[in-house]
């Protein structure tokens, strides 16, 4: 069974640019969540999607957006990149239900220069 | 008060000893609780989950939950050098249909040979 696939693995972008990250969840998983991980802040919740609907959103500026497609694949977009956006972006999928944990992808390491 | 709190460590434990990791949470109605292990440069990996008061054992790992005191702990028996990692506690909130997990900042565990 394939795991959660995130692409690309690494990205280097310049301030002011925008970036799109992709996540393919485990087959059959309809819930996809995105997290930002930095050394100082730990895992910060960005958003959660279920059946193409955003169910939850974290406390990030509007430059961070996401969407989910009918096949449960998800993308997140960051516009007008800032140096502080440099982080590991993790996508996680869940089979649903309160007792299901997340399975994380390998992450996308974004560096903004 | 942070929603999920962990001692950041580092926690150093001799090989073969018991490592004890603790986590407290603020939402009294939280439903389920997860422990993730994250090796340096890797994504978090689910190792235990618990949702009922008491102990749950899986191999060398035991998760303990006390909802009245709002804490959850992870015991690692016969600690091995391969257990050296950051351990993240995650909590699922009380409202039905909310898949969002809130993570603590993690405890860095080092097993000393």
C-alpha cells in the first residue's frame, strides 16, 4: 500500500515568488492535513481538507491557501514568499474517525532566499 | 496556556533503562491521543494511540492516559540507541468530525549506550 506522497522534496525560491506543493494521500483516505514544521515552533497546523472541503484552518496569513481535488489529492500554495516561510511542509492523511492517527508524507523542504 | 505541552528535553536515558515521556493537554473533552516518533531529518511516524483511561501496551512501548488529570505519557522499556529521536504528543479535540491533531513541541530523547 503506497504511503503519502509529497512533491517536490526540496524547493528553493526567492522572496516574493509563489510556490505550490502537492500531496497524494494513501488510497482511500479522504482527510488531508497540512503542517508547517520549524525548529522554533514545532508542528503548526495549516489546514485540513475532507472531501474537497476545508474543515479547519490554522492561524496563518491569507498567503497560505490550499485545495483538495475529487481524488483526494491536495495542493497548498504560498504566495509572496517571505524568508520566514522557510520550513518543512508536511502533509498527512487519515482514514477518518477520532481514533485514526495521521500518516505523514516525507515532506517538502522549502527554502526562501 | 499551550494546548499541548511537553518537556522539550533533551532527556538522556541509559541503554536498557525505562524512558518516560510526558504530555499535558488543555482541552478536557479531547477524545484521542497519539505518540509520534520523529528521527532527525525525517517525518513523524505514529507509534501509539490511546483513547481510554489506563494503560495500553505494544511491545516495549506503553501509553498511559489519565483524562481526569489531563495527561498522557509514553514509557519505553529496555531503551535502545535506535529509540533516540524526538517524540511528539498529539491530541484530537472533542468536536465530532474534526480531524485536526494538535501537536506538542516534542521531547528530544537520547539513549546513551
